[in-house]
C-alpha cells in the first residue's frame, strides 16, 4: 500500500524536526482509485488535531527517476 520513512528536516541555526514521509508503492500509482483514497486520507487527517495523530503539513508529488512515474507523499510531524 504505502511505505512510511522516518526523516529529519534540518533548518537554519541547527533547527531539526523529525518527520514521517508516507509514499505510495510504485505499482499502486496506476490505480486511480487508490491514489484518490490516499489523497482523501491526507485531507481527512489534515483536519484532525490530536496528540495521538501525526499532523499533515505537506502533500505533494515527487518524480521517481525511473521513467515518468509519480509518487505522492505526505510529510507528517511525528507525535511525541
């Protein structure tokens, strides 16, 4: 379905923030209903504010170097 990666976002003055990046598996990018479900999930979760739910603060498309495939990902603040 999707893979979640732990990443660190670095900024000015030594600012660091841990984030989770969720990416759809490449073979599911051709399934429009799955992509739509992924986008719906991001929209719904973005409206939730709770300490046990990661906050969505970015949604975008990233080109994968292999051909013209696209990968949609969300970046979420990791709940502490």
